[in-house]
């Protein structure tokens, strides 16, 4: 279950070869529909960083 999602973005890269992921499926919690999010707030942080705040639209309780 997700109540809100805050993403912090920074204008940097590390050059790593791995794939970054926000979410990972865990057994037995892999069934169900994807959660859709609505952008609620954007905040600029420092010299180019951003905080994006989202609220879920179709979450199940």
C-alpha cells in the first residue's frame, strides 16, 4: 500500500552499469493492478534538484 510518493531528483550521474528501480515485486505481493499517481507538488531544491510529490489514484486498502 502506498499513501504518497516523493521523488528527489539531482542533476548528477555515477556512470554505473546497473539499472535503478523505485519498486521491486516481492512474493506473494505481485498480484493486482499497478498504482497510478497524480503529481501534487514540485519543489526546487538547491541548484537544480527537485522534489516531486505524488498521491495515488487507484490504491486499494
